[in-house]
C-alpha cells in the first residue's frame, strides 16, 4: 500500500459519499435541497479532478516524470508537511502500535463515560493510561485526580450536569436498593 | 458625544465595578482554556449571576469574562493546537509550529500584544463608526454576504490543502456537514434520519475538537515526542524564545497590526460575518504582504499577529450593529443582547440616544478586559509554555479527556463525544492525505451563513444575484484564487521557454558568426 493508493481510496469514498448525499438531499423540497446540491456537485467535480490528477501523477512517476510532491512545498492543515511515504509508515512498527493504543483508549473512554459517568471516567481512564505508559505514580495519581475533580466541578457544580451518572453505578444502586428491600421484608 | 465617552469611563471608577471586572476576567481566562466554552458559553454561564445586579456591575462581570475568554482560547490554540473556538483555528496555523520549534512563549507574547491592540482598535472603531454605521451596513445584502463566505472558505481551503482540488473538497465537505440538521429557512430536518440528537446538527466544538485537538494528540503520541519536539526546555529563557520577543515582534510590525485590526473591526460591523472570516482574511492579508510568504504555516509571527489583532478588533466592531440597531454582530453579541435586556437596556437607536454613556462604558469594558487579560497572559505564558515540553504520555490523555468533555458540553448530548471521536479518525486520514482540516472547519462554521444568504439571494434576485457589482467583484476574486497560481505558473513557464528559445537563437546566431569568421 502506498500513499497514492490511500489518496485514491479516500477520493473514491468521497465520491460515493457525495453521490449518496445528493441522493438523500434530492428527496427534500426545492428550497431545502438547492444549496446543498450545488455545493455537493462542486465537491464531486473537485473529487473527480483530484482523482484524475492523482492517477496521472502516479503514471508520470512510473514513467520517470514528475515526482508528485506537494505543490509549492505546502503544509497540510498547518501541521508538518507529509512526505510521500510518511502516512502509511505511521501504521507500521512502534508508531503503529502507539497509534492503535491511543485510538483504542479514546474509543473506550466513550464507553467508560457511559459506564462510570464523566468525572470518575475522566479520572480513572486517565490513570489507566498513565499506568500503562509507566508514568511516575505520583504524577499519574495527582494529574488524574485533578482531571476527575475538575470535571466534577465543571459539570456538576458549574453547569448542573450529572457528572457521576453511569449505568454501572446505576446498576450497583439498583442492586443495593433491591437488597435493602429484600432485607426489610 | 465626548461627554458620554468620559461619562462611560467615569462609571468604571466604582471599586465594586472594578472588582467584578477582575472576577469576570479570571473566569474568562479559565473558561478560555477549556475547549468548547467560548465567549457564547461564558456569557450563558454568567447570565444567571446578573439578576438584581447594578447595570455597571453586571456589565463589568460579563464583559470582563467575554473580553478575556478569547485570549485563553488563543493560548491553547498556540500551545496545544486546541482552539478555544472554531474560528481560532487560524491561530494554530503559525502559533503551533512556533511551539513545535520551542517558541511557544514567544508566540503567546505575540498573541497577547496583538490581542490587546486589537481590542483597543475595535473600540476606537466603535467611537468613530457609530455615527456612520447605518450607511456601512446597508451596503451588505445577502448576495454580498454569500460571496464573502464563499471567498473565505475557498481561500482558506486553497491556502492550507496540498492541491487546489483538495482545498475545494475540504471547504465543500465542511459546508455539506453544516447542512445536517434543522433548516431554519424551510423548517425541514435534513440528513438526520429521524435521529433527534442531530436535529441541531453536528456541534462545532465536537468537530473542532475531533479534527484538531484529538488528531494532534494522536499525532504526537504516535511519534513519541513532546509538542515542542526535541527542543530544550531552557530555550524559553533565551533570546528569540521569550515572551518579550513576541511583544517586540508585534511592536515592530505595528502597521500590519493596524491593518488587520481594521479588517477585524470591519468584519465585526457587518452582522453575521463572524470572527472566522475576520481571522481568515487578516491571515490571508498578512501572508500576501509578507516578504516571506513561504514561511506561513511554518511558524511566522505575522501569521499570529494578523488573526489575533483582527479577532479582538472584531468584538469592538460587532458592538456597532448590536448597540445601534439591536442586530447582533456575532453569535456572542446575540446573547449579550439578552444580558442587556436583563439589566434593563434595549439595544437599538433608543439606547444610543438615551444611554450613550452605557454604550461607551461597554466599549471601554471590552477594551480594558482585552488589555488586562493580555497582561495576565504575558505573565502566565512562560509557565504555560513549559507544558509543551511534557512527554506525550503525560499531556495526551488529559487533553483528549478535556476535548471530549468539551464536545459533550456544547451539545449536552453524549453523541457530541462520539462525533468528536469519529472526526478525529476522519481528520487524521484527511490531514495526512493532503486535505485541509482548517478549510473543512471554516466551511462548517460559515455553512449556515452561506446557505441562508444563497437561498435568500436566489429567492429575491434569481441568478442575477451574482451579477450585482460588489458580489461579482468578490466572486471574481474567489475564482482568481484558483486560477491565479495556474496563470502565474503558465506565464513563468512560457517566459522560461521563450528565454530558452532566445538563448538558443543567440547561440545559433553566434555559431553562424563564428562560421562566417
């Protein structure tokens, strides 16, 4: 897999997504669909232009022509310039393992929030990350406690949003409530 | 008029008002550091505290916070690539690369000085333009506003993406995403598929956090180096890396600061234009007049001076339509009108006639809070900049947690966090395949403006809306953004070919002469 192939795949996905978008938009009344359809048609035109030029660049490169480097040495999103092989290489070796770890941690953070509520999830999940990455115990405990308590203060005290509501605690509360009822009977 | 100006500042002589101003600024700076809590959320959070307050105290509290909050967002945009609000993404373009070079403190110094000046400049604009405001506003009709939004999206996308096509795609993607949800023009719920959580569309904070903050944390963690890379921690005390150097950078480029301040104030005066356009235009302007445009996006101080000066000047500018006509100049000002009503003032021509001292008090408060917040920021910058030297293992998880919680706060729905995570993955791929996440964000921010104004233009003027003189000029300018580099390249290639041809013919002529000899 090369970066050029990834770009072609992304272009293809955008093309299909754009066509689907037009398909759904066309079911709405004229005034609701006109602007989105104009914008999508422009985007599809640009996607086709980009796909053709990416494919042509690859062909020229194979034929010993242009090297397909970014025009005028431009940056991408104000970040580091991406050279032609860097992106695919990120997924290999140590950097790939680290990327998979942080991506997984982020997705599981969503589940942790549902399970424990915001404040406990922010604290516990940050602590888990620190411990798995062998961060100094004192730093890990203090930082995660600050994150957890800060989240609690922000949500519960300032914004009046329940910060400790999660299905795990709800389940524990229901079980203990049921146990208390049974005991009282 | 001059009397009212002085009366306005005299109202601030009350020590309690100054205390409220200070409390407001501290709250503003703290909230500014938290993604998702921009000026709008800050005003919303403080409004309940205003009931029963003296008008001067209430105004000091909320405007102190409102003026300071954008600086907090700029600091996080520069140091961690986490813009406080969607529009502050422009500050990350050069601010963050400077941080990566170990110049985070200097970049914050640039931002503080430019913000302070921008705030003052915006207020000067209020003083000058209030009498002229009516004429300026009436020039901008829906076709012109649509064309300006289009120009902003196109220019940012083209500037930031690897190729022009990818720039257009990025901007269009942002627009397409902004169309999801309830359409206020027709009352139709678009692309929600019956999901009530999407009725208000995707949250801007969720998208910004996903595309910038989370993506950046993925990037630095995968690389295994701190934000400032391999630069030494001690650099922040050396010449060229200090906060003071940043302040001096701004002083040296005072002309640029004035010009971009003017752009910001002008954008603020036009209702609905928003800070995104102001910041982008000033960035483009700074780049176009720079002697080193190639270094933009790689840590050029002018890339921070322009947007920061414009962003804070915009607030002053947006006071003009808000106070004189009751038309909010920005989303924050819409809420500010609510705050004024709570305090017993009705913005509009009556307020300018009967409470001109309060009008000028508001302008002074914004200027003072910008100025003092910048001083506080300069004081805190060296300490904050040290955070950029922390290991990614230490900085990534708290920032991701804060970013995701910020995404939730805006929508008050768990789907906000899911959206942020989805956009983090999408943004990671787009960023590394040459698309512009910034162009996408600006498209999303300006989408409602473009949608509404294009719709109204087509209804009111038909396709001839695009032939109105100002609209046509702006559209030609937008088209030239795509065509100009190609034409320039074509001319250069042709000139090169001609020169090669002439050289060839001169050589031929010389050889003929030699033969003749």
